[in-house]
């Protein structure tokens, strides 16, 4: 999702705010990459490994939904 967001931001955002926006996207990407393993470990330590499969299916469904809502063709705004 991260490369997709960076590429899409390059097409839809004006050039004057693009650099700051890419920094924010990178920050959210790093935070997300830390939260999901922590959440998985917390669930596994509390309930065992049974909730891990539904968590994986939910994450894949969320990523698929996010992939579908991003438009295919965007025009650059300058």
C-alpha cells in the first residue's frame, strides 16, 4: 500500500505541498508497520493463536477495500 499511496499522491497533489505530504505518508506507514505486529502479539499472548487467522483475513480485506477505492486514472493538479 505504501508505494501505491506515494505514486497516487504524486499525481493528485499540487507540487507545492507534495514534499510535506510524502513525509506524512511515510510517517503513517512506519506507524502502521509498528502497530499491526504489536496488536498481533498482544492478541496472541492474551488469547493464544486462535484469533490470528481472523485478524489476517480482516487485514487482507481492509487492504483489498483500500485498493478498490483508489481511482485508476487521476490527473495532476498544478
